[in-house]
């Protein structure tokens, strides 16, 4: 079964450093998402991306965050200057079209020290 | 505003016993409803989904859920729990191409 793949699975970074989390969505999917889950808390929406632009973003997704689809397969989340509170599991997700099931990747654990 | 409430933070059941995890939602339109399961340190795996039609939906691993519009609920059930079902369970709601809104999750512990 096709799946969403994410790298790295775990990254430790120093506060203030830039981090790029990578995702390969399912190949025929058109809608892409990033969610995050702070340890012990619920899964929160960050941003959605369609047709090479952000379609919706939450208040969490401030100027420190950016997303990009640099080629036909990858979908990246960049955090420019990480803060301690950015420590979380970041999930990439994709769906084929409106109303279709959203499939999630295994997540990338980000620890900011 | 869209919201999902999972009133039980933690549930413990005996292996072989039945299970019901509660989920209530608030949504302005006809919702699409989902249950995901997350094992420790793992990603989110889709258990089942409701889009339309039969209000009782079957999922993987023997789970089922029933959509009750009058109660704004989408409770997850399993007739006989296995130790491997111990995990965190998330209910989520969405529609169209809107992002999913998740509940806070219910942690399931299974005892012998």
C-alpha cells in the first residue's frame, strides 16, 4: 500500500538553528499537510498546501515556518530559528482530493535543546 | 467552530472485554469522521472513516464505529480487546479539503 514517508525520524538541534523536515507524499495526491504533536498533547494542524501554494495555515504557523515543494515529489517544512517549544512530533499528511482520506507519515521527532 | 471532544483521557480494560471510546464533535456542515490509532513513538494509522451512507462503519483490527447525527457522536467499539490494542486513539473531523481537527486522544491500557 502506498505510504507517506518522512525523514528524518528523529532530529536533535540546538535552539536558534534551522531545521528542514522532509516528506514524500503519496504519488497521486494533490493536497499536503503538516501537523504537529507536542508530547502528551493532541495533534494540531499547521498548514495545508495545494497547487504549489499554502491554502490554509493555523496561528501556530508563524513567520518562523515555511513550506515548499521543491520538486515533483518532496514536501518540506522549514523552521528558521528553532525554539525550545518547537520540540514535537511533526506529521506530514496527504490526500488525493477533497473529501478523500488523509494519510499520515510516521512522523519526525524534533528535539530542540 | 469545529471541535472534537474525547471525554475519556485514559481507559483501562481487561483483555477480552469489550471497548467503547467516546467521541463527540461540533461541526457546521456534514462531517467526515475518522478514528486514528497511535502506538508509542509511532505515526497515525487510520482505523476507519465515515463519509456518508451506512452509519455503522467497519475498520481494521476488528474495530467499528457508529455515527449518530442526533448525538453528534462517533463512538469507537471493539467486542473483544487484545493486548496489542493498547495505544492512543484519536477521533478527528473534517470535510471537503479542510484540515482535520483532532480530539485530545484517549489512551487505552489493556490488562491481563
